[in-house]
C-alpha cells in the first residue's frame, strides 16, 4: 500500500537524514547523518525498523505536515510542542495517523533538534550507501536539499511484514534430508504450533524425510538451530532451549533474526527461505 | 594441540563445530577453550563428539590458528559415586520392556551391574549423560518428546542413562527417581561432579526413598554414610 505526506510549512532546516555516509572524508565528503543519532535510533527502534532507515530531522522550528494515508509515526528528540489536529501528543511513543491528519509544532524547547520516523518505507534512494542529506553538495536525501513548502514524500508498506518469511542456513545435518524434504522445507507453509514456548517453536507441516532422526551422540545446539525429531516436524530452538540434543540439526536461523521470529503469533504461518 | 587431530567446520562465521577422531581429547580441549575466554567466542558447548563455539562479530579466520595452538591439560582424578534410585511404575516402562524384551526386574539388574561414567553435561543445567549402559538396555529416544519430566528422574535415551536435575520436557524413557537433589544453581559449577567420574546405580525401596528425601541428603553425605 502506498501513502504520502505533504509539507505545508517547512520549519527551519528540515531534511531527510539517516546514519551518515562513512569513509568518504578522503574525498572531502563529510558523513552528514542525524545530528542526534540516539534520538533518531529510538524513533526507528520503536517502530521495529532497521537502524539505517531514513528519518526527518527538524531544527529549531517545527514544520507542518499533512498525511495523505494512514501509518504509524514516532517523534523523538527535543520537545517542539507537537500536536496532531490541534491535540497535544507525546514524544517517544508510537501513534497512528490517518488520511487528512495534520502534524504541527512550534519552537524547540529543552533542545534543538527533533526526529520523525514513519512505519512505511520512505521512497528515498541512497547516495553512496546513505539516505542522509548533504545540502552543500546537493547530495542525498530529498533531491539533495532541505524540504520546502509543497514537497510530497511517498512511502510504501513493508511487504516482508505481511508474509512471515524466515531465512535459514544449512545446518550440520542438512545432508540427512532427502531431496524431496529439502524442497518441502522451503515450499511448505508451516503453522506455528500452540505448543510453542520460550524453549522452542514447533512447526506443523508435512513430514520431512531424513536418513536419520536420531544422532548417535548428543550434540551442541544454540538458539536458532532447527532440529528434526522423528515425527519429521521441525523445531526451532529458542532462548530457553536446551544446550545439547540428539536430533539432527538440519538448519539454523541467525541470532539477529530471533527478535522478529519471536513476535510471530501462535497459530500463524511462516515460510522458510534458504540462504 | 596436534593440528591433524582436529577438524573445524566454520558455519558462516556464526559458529564453529570442532570434531576429532579421538573423542577424549575434545573434553580437555573444550575445557581449555572455555577457560581461555576468547573475546571472539560467546558460548562454548562441549559434548562427547563435538565442541561448538558460538562466534561474535570480533571473529576472523586468523583466530582458528589460536584455537589449534591451545595447550591442553590431560584428565584429572576420577571419583566413584553411588546414586540411589527408586524404580517406580512410570508409564514409560511399557515401551522399555517391549523394546528390550526384558522384564522390569531384568532391566534393573542390567542397570545396577553396568559400569557408568559421566560423559557429558548439557541439555539443561544439572542434566548428566552417563555412558556405559549394557547394550540390552539401550533404548532409542521417543519420537515425540514428553512435555514434562519431573526433576530428579532417571531415564534411558539411546546409549545414555540421563539424570534430569530440573523439571523439563524430555525425549527419554523415565524409569525411576533419585531422592538426592544434585543441582545447586547458586554456585558454579552447578553440580558437584566432574566429567569421567564413575557412577553406580543402587536400587532402593520406596520407604528408603522417602527417608533419604526427607533428610535432604546430599550426594556427598549419601556416599559418606556407605
């Protein structure tokens, strides 16, 4: 789904920023990026977004922004006395905005800069790997400049959130799986069993064929490892799971993905994707 | 450590699996690696056949040489312990009897005459893997693990006899229980035994079980009193 926001009043020095562009000082190109990295990161984290995603940075005087579609937003940094449709709102909180809502504020109190992150993926390209604006050289961000009255920024919803796709790598006993089983592992739409808890996520789907469902020795396992017990239904080991086990370790999920995986509701479906 | 003895597999710099044809060297190497506290290693898990090292972003390929270069201490003294077990009438006995073709009494006889030693800790805190089971009573693990095994249960799983020190799910066949709680999680290591210590299972009656449990006897006290 696509949406947009319109700049009704630009405020003072409002621009798109992200993490800076690193390693180009050799060419006299400075890093740019959010002046208060922490505040920008808090906004992104609260929305579950990637730390490299772009945000809007405001300085001293707040802009006036009209939303043309629903999304969720977070505002962090200095207190600009923000209001949505003339009602005061809080900083550092996820809130919903809808078509027609107007966000505005006044001068910054207790600080100088503020940040707005939105749930949707902003339609901004990277320049030298960064979304940040360096206006002096007209580099990056929104056409390399500060935002003006009339500017429109577009966004789309993150498709990956809609399907719960789980990337995995081959585990030490991946070769035990038959060719059919390897295909099934990535094509099956698995249901997350209600038996799932902090020790493990049990998946329900067609039985996977394997040369063996029991190892001769108990072997080490870590959170994210995927085991195949004799019923052929994979179990993803989680943070309270055991440290050793006797079932084949057919695959594993990187620890960094567990934050996302562990928010998938019980009874919902996932699909596994081999990296 | 002799380079040719070790085989190291690197999984995308996420973790290493170290194996060796000489299983016994892995235990000593695992302890060395654990005590070394490498900054590029988050976790060290040592089992009979493998060592797994969970790596962090500080790891790079040059570190493999550091692992291979570790000096490894040889084994320490072993202690013999007797472990009292009351063999109650749990539901898993049906499968154990039918798979082994032995009666409960015959299984118990095989067990108390097996020379067992602690070959691994792992799975859960306090869980012990005892090797040395006679072939006749090696029973394969359950195809669907049980959701609940009570703490201090003794169970058969493949070539091991296991002791569940805490309540947990489990895929092994529970055949009895011990009145002695060996786990003390407030200290490290959380159990008072070492790898390769020898364990002999001693059959006790229900009455003896209740008595020892009521006295909150420790493993050391039980063995001292014998």
